């Protein structure tokens, strides 16, 4: 086969991928519309300026950007499977959990940058249950921050934004594969992936490969029914009753999709009165929010215990 044929094949593949992603994005938008998902990012028919519109729920309850890392059990490692990661727990456990952040990312480059403190605290607590926990910086040092406008970053047209987000998620899953390979090389017998919001879709993409033994997603963004048929490992889906990005109606559709994919174990739970972000971006001054987030973490760890530590 000549070089030209090779190029055109790869161009063709790329176009197919884009079309496939567009289909995913459109199907999410359709189901979002059907289920009255908060579409506050969509261009408004009234001339209200975008800036004055409500924030996308994925960006509500922003983390404390000035909080520093102090007092965490783990450390930052540069270049683990090509990624900068926060690692915590004992490598000797032989069981690795990868936690994939929400859209605010897990930035670990340079001093003074947002270190995703709550996610690291979750990682430390999961590690205490006998896991080697890795939190990769899949935004490669360039996470979303509140001083940037989402619309400016991703373009003005909503469908393009959603498409771009899905492309980013699929790319992030690809970038996680070498990390999984590195973990296996370091003696990990089983791999679990926990994904939050943006990272929920990344985790689902990874569940379509044969590597992870278990996946747990909390308040996912852009996960669609069509994804479920390709899931190859045990999957837990934790949704919030008040989540407007993946409301209970959408979570129910994900659950129903398993009627067609009976090959994998799955567990679905809706947390009462829980908004989007409840598992990793909760209000730490509010006892109910703290309790809900803890319950979500315990459920995730139990899922990993069940499918990663079986003899
Ligand atoms: C954010 O963290 C800093 C440093 O720990 C603290 O001084 C500040 O009060 C926090 N802000 C909020 C809104 O919690
Ligand atoms: C967090 O919870 C406390 C206690 O319920 C409340 O007073 C505070 O307003 C909440 N903060 C935010 C940002 O919602």
C-alpha cells in the first residue's frame, strides 16, 4: 500500500471518528432537551449577553482556587505513563485506582496552581482502604479556571463546545492508557477507574477496553445510552436527584441500556437531594453535603473491593 493510500485512510478514519463523536454529542443534546437538562450554556433566543447567564452546572460550586496542597498523604510524580500524577497509598497493595477529575482538572504543574484538594483528599481516603491511587493531570497543566470564560475557551456555538468536550474526553482516555500500562508493569493486578463529571465519560471510555476490572462514575457529563452497550467491566453509576446535567431520567436510560448489555454487572444509585458535583465538589461547611459525598466515596470503594479484590 502506497503512502498516499495510508494518508487517505487515516484521514478517512479521522473523519469517521468526528462523525461518530458528533452523533454522540447530538444524541446527548437530544436526550438533554427531552429531559429538560439545564441548557443555560445554549445560545439564548433573547439577546441576553452570555456573560450574565447562569453557569453550566459542571462549573457550579467551584473549588477554592487559592487553597494549597498542604497536609496530603501522597506526592506528585512527573511522567508516570507520560502523565503528571498525584499518587497516594502503597504500591504493594497490587490494586490501583485511577481517579479522573471533573472539568476543573487536577493541575499539578508549578507553584500556586490549583491542586484539586478535595479530589486528593478522596484519593488519600481510598488509598487507606488498600489501594494505590493515582490522580492524573489529564488537562496537561491547563485546567479550566473561573477567570476564563467557558464560551471563549470552547467557541461560541454550543454544539461545537459539546463536540469539543467529547473529543477532549476521548483523547484523555487515550492518554490514560499508557498510565494503565505503566501501573500493570509496576505489578498492579487489578485496575479500577473512578470518574467525576467530565471524568465520568473518560472512565466510561476506558471501561470499553479490556483493562479496568471496575469503573465507578459519579454525576457524569456527556455519558449516553449508546456508551453502555460497549462497557466491558463492572460499572457503578452514582447520580444526584437534583443533577441537571445527568438528571435521574438520563441515569435511568443508562440503566435501561444494560438490558441490552447483560454481560456486565452494573449498579445504579440516585442520591436524594444531591446536586451535580455532589461527590467531589461539595460544600464542606454543610453537613448534609459532606455526608452525601462520603457515602458516594464509600459506595465507590465497595464497588472496587467487590470486583478488584476477588480471588
Ligand atoms: C480558600 O482557601 C484559602 C487558603 O486556605 C482560605 O484562606 C480562603 O478562606 C478559602 N476561601 C473560601 C471561599 O473558602
Ligand atoms: C455551605 O454550607 C453552609 C452551611 O449550610 C452555608 O452557610 C453556606 O452558605 C454554603 N456555601 C455555599 C457556597 O453554598
